[in-house]
C-alpha cells in the first residue's frame, strides 16, 4: 500500500516532477523546454531538486494548452491541480493589466 502525502508542497513537487517527465518524453517539447530554460539535458536531474525550476516546469506546461491537456490526460489529473501546484510552488501569478 502506498502512503499518500497530504502536504500541499510535496504534492505540488510530485505534480511538477510528473510534468517534467512528460515534457522529457517528447523530443520536440523537451527541446523547446531546454531552449527556454537554457539548461542542458545533463542537468535536468539536478535542476529538478530546485523548487524554482519546478515552478518553471509548470509555467512551461500551463502556457501550452494542448500540452497541458495531454499531460492531464496521461497523468489522470485535472488541469486545476496543475495550476494549484504551480501556485503552491511559486506563489500566485499576476496578470498585467493593459493600460
């Protein structure tokens, strides 16, 4: 029997790591992610220990609706869980108002 965590931060990190695994599973998506972050594939494992990096993983996924929906389908998660995980890890996102 697997023990489930109820710690929001731990759950958010698990969601982010699952998202990173999903991104890494697609060559084109991984290439875009690496180009955006400026890190190399050899440093992914180390970077995954950094909460700010995990926030960036979720930001990357949340900006691409098709990728987000594919991730949610493959992981059996609701998109709101991904959004909530991002907020737990990085705080609320602020949208700029147009003047």
